[in-house]
């Protein structure tokens, strides 16, 4: 079981050059109307406004004064967004310095920065390494320039290759590459090419997701207007299985539904989410989970820039999870992992045997060949992974 004192940090940088057509995250492009009257509107010269960095550092310092957090060892830091790599070298240095000043960051902590090709330079990558960032997550999505344009990405494949090369030269030895399948006008052939080209580069980790049309995105609007040409369901399934076969042959181990890694390079930060470890979310709209309580920061930029009065000001929502909700989360997060959930860990956490609570759901899915219960663990079978959402629905009490 995870050390209950260990802590993870998530840092949200909500700015982008341009919002992608499929993105529903809390983020703002340069021309976003929601920032029209904000004093922190991003510019070409300063894509991440200093006012936002100052507010973020103020929040970091506030948590640093709380003994509840200051003395807990931080085992991972994850900069997400948005596009965190839009920060300039001085901003990266400042935020990392504030984190080290106010938290106990372990020497071997995993520190990840999400980055988009087109926002990186050799100097910026070297500064990241100097400041302790040791894992880079590159948002590629496809090696086809046509598909990238349809997705609304700001880069082409050539820019990604240049960024990957610079990252290696800067000293990054742990790089993740994001890929998306079932994107508009994609074929099985073009997706296979993307997989093969990325495998040839040899990143340590590959996150391979199937496109989901999220509410409020440009893609949703295009779909409603009949302007979005997506692959047929049969083609989508072929891409899904192609991901597994190609990456497995290349030595990548699938350890979570959408994540593959070379041995020893699983994303420790995300593993913490799936294992229910405590994490603190910092930044506009960031979420945290501490001692069974989920909370999220305000999503109002004007409020976030001016808050100084502690957590009661930053939080916009708090939810104390019930025992039932904690059990449900333990199951559907744990089942995302290929190794599944531990019956012993369930008993230690809830003082009840897993069969006493979920016996009916477990037996049903075992009968259908979707779950396997063996050696004290419960995990999805290959067929169960294909139907994961259906299986997990049975574990909502």
C-alpha cells in the first residue's frame, strides 16, 4: 500500500497558443473571449502572464505555511494544462524554486512537464533540466500533418521531431509521447504509420487514447452540424487492437488502459491517482484529494489572481467522500490498472472483504469472462479491457 504521508502535486497552467478542436480542459488561447477584460491576457511576448505566475506562487507559499502539507514528502510533481511549456525560462525557475522552498521534494521525485512542439527551445529544455524537471510529456497526437491540422494542433510532425531531438540533447531520459486514434479522416494505415514512427524514436512511455467527442468542444459543434468525418466503429476497434499489438512487440508494457511504458518508466504521478494517493492541486481550477476529501480551486481567473486568504478563498467546491464513494473509486480506478485491485488492500482500507461488498458484480463479470480473480487480485481480462466502462458500471453501489 502507498505511504499515507506521501504527497503528489499537480500544477495547472491554463494557457495555450490556441485551444485544440477536441479539448475540454480549462484552458485559454491568446484570443479567448473569456480573457478579454482580464489583466493577464497572454501575448506573443509573454504567453504565460507574470500575474498568473505570481498568483500561483502565492498559493504555493500559503500551502507551504501549513504544517499539514509542508512536512509531507512530495514524490511527484506534474505540470499540466493548457501548455505549461509556454512558461519562459525565468518563470520555470521561479515556480520550481517556490515549490522547493515550501515543500519537501524528494531527491528522486518524478517531475513532469507537459509540452507542445512549437513551444520549446534548446535553452528552455536545458532550463527545465537544470530546475529538476526529469520527465517530459510531448503532445504529438499524430505524425500526419493533415490529421494534426484537423485536430487544431499548432505544430507539424517536423516540429515534433525537432523538439524530441532537443529534449534528448538537453538530457531528458524519460519522455512520454501522446497519440490519439480515431481522429477525423484517420485510417488504420495512417494510424499504424504514426505508431511505427514513434516506436522508431524510442520514447520511454507512450499514452495512446481514442478520441472522445467532449461537450463544449469545436468537434462537438462540427459533429452536430454533420461536418466531422470520423472513422467507422470497426476501424476504431482495429486501431485500438493495433495499439496493443504494435507496442507490445516493441517492448512496451501496457500497465493501464491507455498507457504503455518500457519497464521501470510507468508514470508515477498518474499511478498515484489510480492508487488513491493524496494529491494537492495548485493553480486555476486545479483539483486535489486529501484525506478522503476532494476539492477544486475557483475557475474564475479574476478571483484567482486576487486571492490571498488561504484555502477557504481558493476552493470553489469541496466534497467529503462517503464510505460508499471511496469504495467505488477504489474499484473503478484500480481496475484501470492491468494488475487490477488487491483484495488485501481493500480489506485493510475498508475493514470488509471485497466479496462481501461486490460479490454479485464480481461473479457476474467472471462468468462473462470479463474479470479474473486470482492470487488475491481482481483484474480485467483482455475482453474486459475492451468493455471496461460496462464492467466498471457494475461497481457503482
